């Protein structure tokens, strides 16, 4: 009788996602540290938190976006020249 391996009970966060979040936090903390040295109001904690939340929002992407509900990739197009939710020209 052969021994079968058990399925894993926990699926860990992929390392590329974790690396992106850590990188965003690191950059935010460095910018915040520089602002702390200059005596600005928003500093280390603010920029660290904002950069981490921005990276998290970027990783979640369009399926969880609140700014453009009902987004469909075939119907809507996003670019910097058009605002959010404006129809693209027919191709």
C-alpha cells in the first residue's frame, strides 16, 4: 500500500504579490522619512500607509474598483485622455 500525500490545508500568498506590497511600503517609508527630515506635515506613517493602500488597490484591479461600476473590457476603454467610464470609439 503506497502512502499518499495529503492536500495542503493552507494556500500561502504568492511571493510576487508579497514582494510588490513590501516594495511599495519601502518606497513609501523612504519618501515619508525624507519628508520627516524636512519637517513636513505628512511624513513616515502617512506615506507608508498611503503607498501600501495604493499598491493593494493596484493589485486588486478592476474587478473590485468602485469608481467605475459595471466595467466591461469589451465595451469600455480606459485611457488618460478619456475619463473613467466613457465609451471608446468603435474599432
